[in-house]
C-alpha cells in the first residue's frame, strides 16, 4: 500500500533538488548584483579620478604628451597666480647667430643636433639686458607658462634670503622646525635651515625618477589622489644620516623651505614671491605655482613662467641681486647662494650624475668654475647665469635623457658665452659680428 503524503509536505528527494536549484539561483543573482555594484563603483571611481587633479598626472611624461603638459601644468593641477604689475624690466634686442658647434669631453659636437636630441622647447640668450637669441619649439612662444620643475628651488632660495633680510627668519643657523610646527618630532626636527638649503638635511627621500614607487614620483599621487598635505608627507619621512655631512639631492628639502616661508611670513609662497621678486623685478607676465589640495605650494617645482621672466630672474643674480641699481635680493645672499659653504658641497663630492657639480643654496655650481652657476630641473629646464660675461641663458625641454645631459648642457652654455666674446673681439678688430 502506497505511503500517504500529507498536504503541505513534499517528497524529500524533490525538496533537496529544489533547495539546490534555489541556492544556485540565489548565488547567481548575488553574483550579478556584485558585478553590477563593481561596475557602478568603478564608474564612480573613474568619474572621481577623471575630475580630480590626479588625472593630470596620468601620462604626464609620456612621449608625445610632455610638450603639451609642460606648458599647461598650471591648468592640470591646482595653482595660485603670481601677478605681474608695474614697470616691466625691458630687454633690448640684437639677434646674433649661435655657434654651430661646441666641445664636450674632448669631442666636437653639433649644437643643432644637441638642441634637437634634447627636445628643446625654448631657448633664450640674454647678454647685458639684450636678447641675442630667442627661439621656441612647436606650440611654444614668448607667452607660454613653462613649468620649471626644480628651477623653482632657486626661486625658493631667494625668498628665504629675503625673509631673513626682512626679519621673518633670524638666521640660517636656526632649526627649520622652530618655524614649522608640523616638522617637529620628525626627520626635520632640529635640522638647520642652512643644511636644508644645501640639500644636506640627512632626511631619507627617494629621488629616483625612474621608479613609480619612489617618494618623488609618488608625491603627486599622495597629494592629489589621497589628498594628503605636504606637511603630512614630510612628517612621515625618516632620517638617513646626520645632517650637514653629505650632499644628497632630495626635493623634500625644498618643500620644507616652502613651508618655512609660508609659516615665517604668514603669506603663501606665491604671494611672497609676487611682493618681493615678481613686481620689483619688473616681470612681464603672470606666473602660476601649483599647490596641493590644502593650498601649500609644491615648492620643489611646478612654478610656471615665461622664458623671458626666467631670464629676468637670472639677470637679478647676474647683477648681484639688483635691478638697475635697486636691490631686490640681498647681495650677500646671492654670493652665499652661489658659493660652496663646505667641502662636501664642492664639485665632485655629490652622489648623483650631477656629482660633477657643487651646490650652494638651491643653485648648482659647475665644475671647473668660471663664477657661473645654474638652476636645473628634470626633463632639461635651465637658468644659466655667467656674471662675468653678463650672460643669462634659459633653456626648456622635454628631454628623456636629461639625467645624462646636465654637464653637457653647461658645456653648450659656456660655448655660447665664449662665442659671444669672440664675436665682440672680431667686431672690434673690424671683422663681422
């Protein structure tokens, strides 16, 4: 006799099958929901990234994009304007041909080939306040705000000197942490301003431009994607060695100097630059300085200006900090900034390719010195100053081989200086200029 099945109950075998089916269906629905949520999250994340300053850092240094990026950095990232108002410090103009060749490491080389290979976007040569050469690459002209990268460090140095002269900072012998509370208790605690100026802080900061994991390359991601302030970045650094012993080029030192300027003066770095240098020096165009999302200038770089205004800054240093007799940057500061203050700061004592160079207060001092000095930035940005010849040369570039061309670039600049001098001699002797 068949077993009676009560109403409301199911066959056990059929019940297990349905339970498995329901379980699979639920897993499938759950998986679909997770996929949909992931797609939505990815879309939201992409939308946020696309509209955030971090997007500007993606592909910034790619071939074919550098030239555009380097003249629009102030648009890609948050920035603060540096206004140009007042009487412009004018240039004369007397175009002269550049030398066709130069000598480097005992070998004669083509200047045209060097300018091409180093992807030059602008070249300006000024002697005695007179432009003798001015040329630009595609997309660039005399109005382009070209990023300076580490050339900005020399501007920061000038601002520190002015802050000391005006009494905002007592001395380079003071600890930088006395003025910047965020640096207390960290690697910069007790480090003198002098040791920070000369890149001798001993702070551990990875300056490897070839590694996306290095401190310098991760910095834009930290400040723009993770929204960290530069104070937070510096506070997390460690100490590699005692300060004042070894010159180790680290961009964190320049960032710390930027914080020194803003805390000591109560002004942003940009507004202090505008008040003390940009207007007194008669700059022609407004500049722009990129900031983190908290309004702190990225003082190690990211100042954008025209080549002519970079040349005006060089003119100040060529004439001991003066503009037509008016002292803009303290003369003693100019001297101290361009003189090695210790044996480890002399040419040949550094630890980079640029070890051939000595170092002052955020200025490079070439080997076999002629009294010349140079501000240098990655990808081939230069403000070269030769006071004895009264020559300033500005070069902007997108050079992928920049780390191997620092010394060669100075050889080129010196060849231009020598050619100008020989041209004068020929002209004086009755020959053609």
